[in-house]
C-alpha cells in the first residue's frame, strides 16, 4: 500500500493513523460485532463515542462551559444561512469583513434571505492580498454580530489579529468566525467569539460534518418560524440529535481529536509544526524567481499556500510531473489559477519537504 502526499484544499488529507484505526474497527467496532456506521445514534455505544469526541474537542481548544458544541450537517455553507436566521431574530444588522470568496458567499447568502447587511471592511481594493487594518473597520452601531473568515482557503489569506469591536455601551459586538480551514491549526481564545463554525473536511474529519460553537447568551434569538433543524437552541437542547446526526463522520472526527491530543501533543505542538511547514514553503517560494505568492507577509495563510509559476504555460507540466511524483492535488482554485498547496494538520512535514525538493528540481530543469 502506498499513500501519496495529498495537498488537496478539501476534502483534505486525514492522518494515516486515523484511517488505519478506522479500518481496523470498520467491520467490528471493539468486539461489539457491528460497525459504527450501523449503530443507532441513540445507542449507549454511539453516545459514548459522541461524548468522548466532544470532550476531546473541548479540551483541545479550551472551549468554556458556556458554549455549546453542535455536530451538524449541511457544511459551512449552511451556516451562512443559519447564522442570520439565529442571530438576527431580535433585529440589528449583520456586519461582514470581506477578505475573499468564502466571506463573500456568507454575505450574499444573508442578503439573499433579506437580512440587513453591512460591509465593515474589505480587501477587495488590494485584490485580497492583505487583510484590512483593525482600525479601519467600520462596524455599525446596531450590529447584532460581526462575521469574518479567519482563513480564506482559496486566496490563501489569513487574519493575523482577532477583530474586537465595542458597542457604545462598552459590550463587545459578538464575533462570528468561519474557521473552516484553520480551526485546530493552533490554539485560540474561544472567549473572544460568539460563534465559531467550521466544515469538517479540512482540519477535522471527513465531509458531511460541521462543527458550530455557540455562546449560551446567543441562543434563543432565532427568527420565529425557521425550520427546527436550523434552530441552534433546538439543536443544542437535543444534543445535536433533533434528527439522525452524521454518526460516522462524528466518530472519525473523534479519532482525529485523539490523534491531535495523543500523537501530536495538543494544539501548541500542532501550531509549531504548522508554522515550520509554512515557513519552509514560503521561504522556498521567496527564494526563487520562478515561483511567487502575492499575499502580504503578515497575512500569508499557514494552511493554504497559493503560488504561480513565472511561465504559466508550464502549469500543466508542473501538475502532471508532481502527480507522477506522488504529490497530489496541487492545482489552484479555478478562480485563481496557478497552484495551491494546502498544508493542513494531517499533511506531514515530509510532504512539504518532498514538495520543496520537487519544485527546486522542476525549476532547474524547466525554469
Ligand atoms: C471549504 C470552506 C467553506 C465551504 O464549506 P462547505 O462545507 O462546502 O459548505 C466555507 N468557508 C471556508 C473558509 C471554507 O474553507
């Protein structure tokens, strides 16, 4: 069996150890004589899998007790709709910082549903190459929340600060963050946020699961009459089991959390490793006249590294040869072109080393 190095932006690489363990338990889970996929979500076995996964996730990120952790379906994109439906039921406007394609989709969806939306800051003028400075943000006074995307997966642009904005009464405007592509890449202070959400398929587990953390005081503000499956309060009250949850994805996420705790050694260790991986690759890009990355140094994503070749007619050859060398999924997003190497948690440092060596060799032969 050969596992190639997978730089896919999502669904992305999973730790080999996790896949092996899931493989060992696939047909007969721990001697129970059935697969996790075949268990009732209400069974004692599955409830203990689900509770352990949540406990490990809470421990890893330091999630305080006054936050609910929901294990949902529908992807981050469904949160684009659920967020305004849940947080604007008592009026106010949704404010957005725009730093790329995902943040724009979050805004468009809220607008499509007819909510009062306001753009508080945007990097559009600089081609999404640098995050707007904190002091330039224009948050409306009646904002029910401020939404931003901590890491723009397609553009490769990551915030280097946590926006914090006070209302006239001194309280913070609740911060809502799409962390789909950098959650668990390092420690964060959950207390800074009202809601954090993330589709699983980058740094958590397989596609089909979405994690949402909601601070308790933001529950119970939903617009009347929204579908029960969209209502954070009802989902929280039912332990994410208003209906059948994505049980197998939940279990696999739990294995990833155990891997992060036991094999990586927690989020500080993960952070150091991710920093090292990204630093190496950016250094290789900057050290060459053949490869380039357009993002301001302090906003370069540690998770998604887009780069272009000086001669775009070589793109196809680059991708074909990389693929043949076991370096998979380096093609950039269709809206950006060029290449993109996603260096999520499960991408080992050896993969980055192999990519850098391949890039140097390709440049020498074709540059
Ligand atoms: C991948 C991604 C999404 C979309 O996730 P889906 O699960 O496909 O809805 C949204 N936001 C960010 C930042 C992403 O990386």
